[in-house]
C-alpha cells in the first residue's frame, strides 16, 4: 500500500492506494467510531462492495445506513441529492455524522456535495471504485451535481477527510470505464509530466488489460500530480485550472448529447484532441506533439473526435462553463507536452477546430 498526503494545513488528509481497502482500514474505523455513518453508493456498486464495507464499518459506528442511488451520470442531479438529504433527516443524522462515498465520480461528487451543505457541512470520506475517480475526482474537494445546461455547475469545494483507493475494485470495471480513467491519466501527463505520458504510452496495453502492477504505479503518479496541483491552488484561481485540459470541449459534448451518453473520460479524450488541435493552430504546439498525443488517446480506445455538430452548437454549449467569463469560454491549451496555459482564443481558429475535429 502507498500513502500520499494532500497537505492543506489543518484540512490535510491521506490518500491510501492499495488492494483490499474495502475489507478493512484502521483510519476509516477510527473516523467512524461512535458516529452516525451514511454510505452513499449506487445500484451497480452496492452488490459488489457494500456488504464488504459494512461488515467492519457498521460495528464501529453508532448508527449505520446505506443510501443506494441509481447508477449513471444522468442521475447526478437534484432528485438524487434530495434522496440523500431525505435519508439523513429521516434518521436524524447530526453535525457529527460521517458520509462515505462508495462508487465512481458521480457518487463521489454527489455525496461530497451533500456532505458540503448538510447542516452547513459534515465530514466525508471518498472510497472510489473506478479508475477515473481514483486518479482524479476523489482528490481535491470538488463536489457538484449537474444542471441540464451544464456539467458540475452547482457545487462546492469540500475536502474529504480520507481517500481509500482500492485498486482491486478495478477488476470489475467494464472496458469502457478503464479507458475513461486513462483519459484523466493521459491528461495529467500532457499538462505536467511528459515522462509520465511516455510511461502511459508504453504501458497502454497492460493498463487496458487491468495489469495490477502497471495500474498501481500509474495511479500513484496520477494521484501525486493531482495532490501537488491541489496543494498549490486549492480553489482553482491559477494552476489548478490546467487540470481542465480537454474539459471545456468535453463538458460541452456531455451536455449536448445528454449526460451519460458518453462517459466523462470519453468526452475528455475527444476534448483533449480538440484542445491540442487548437493549440497547434495557434502556433503553440508542434504537429509532432499533436500527433503523439492523438495516438496515445486512440491507443487508450477513446474517441478522438467530437460529435458532428455545427460550430455554433459547440459555442452555445461552451458558453455555460465554469471557466467562461460573461459567456466567453476560456481554454486550457498546450505550449508543449507538459506545459499548459489557460487563455481566451480567437474565434476563427476555434471554429476551424470545431469544424474539423468532429466525426
């Protein structure tokens, strides 16, 4: 097992990466001791891991409940959030309660947002069970639900007390989910660490085959990168915005198709190609680097082009983006592999990318 620390002063917390963590973790047992504990999960993850987690977590807690939500990005919404609040209030959970998010990024974001606002904020723990959530969304305290007009537009920063990334849970992931996780890992390499990007390129087949050693090493490095960026810029006022490489395009794709049609990582894969193409058009990225990144994304079995919409449709969707200012989107671009910046872009070059990087 490896342990990293997200060093945020009195709000610092450990990220524990290893196999078998859903079957017992002293740090979580200590956090749960004598408290009301609510495990928020979904109807796909619950049959696989809920009983294993409850077996040791239930005896430690003063009261233990499970809230099982429907699976899917389309359920990262107000009704699911309300369901969590209804359960907590019905059992009179107090300000000392602990919320445990057991699932992928949707559950982590939604349960974390519920914890952020329930009684003005209660403790929560992330137990991510997808590759994407283990390497990215479980770390950093971003919590949210979607709005029909835009992804993650309603949320709050609320850091977890603990992250338990059990790599053994990845063995039950569908192939699409593994690829979706690889998108965020490739993103980390593209914006911050070219050597890590090269490692992912070399190990692509092993990662897609769910090779434990290759996955564990890659997960650790992605978590290190995410923790470094969060510590440097917790509230996304500077360098943390570069973690949104590919996301302005990707979020537009998700919202335009309907949440859940493409997985988040699939949309980000196409979005990274579009952002890299735009970088090349603006003279920031050379063609060789563009083709290398595009090939790495394709090798991860991710889309390398967006839906065939008119550029105006993309522009309309991208106007509702967290980085947009007065409806004008900003983009994370590459000045080279490992070097990212956030900027506004000229519309002609943007429209050219939106016309050509589509299916």
